[in-house]
C-alpha cells in the first residue's frame, strides 16, 4: 500500500508518499530494511528521492518524494 502524505516535520511544504510494508517475520523485516538502505543510497533523476524510514509494530514505512506524473503499477 502507498499512502500520500504532507510531511510537516520537514519545513519544505512538500508532498511525500509512504510505502507501507507489513512484515510477519524477521526475514521480511530484513528485506524491507535492505530496500530502504538501497533507496537511501540511490540518486537518479528518474527515481523518487528517499526521505526516511519508520518502523512501527509490524509495519515498515519508506517515505519518498511524491511524483505526480503517474506510477509504474
């Protein structure tokens, strides 16, 4: 699931999205954390910019910049 948010913690008034990953075991959590680490290192004009990772209970959220020109899904 992807959630569109206005992130007010940053004072830039930008729109961001949060990719929600539900995990039920440590392997799924480790895979999600690996995806997050890769996103944090990638810089390319055709890839949404990574902003943050949040873990709450059995969910991991990857916060990225919002791209309003569509998606690949």
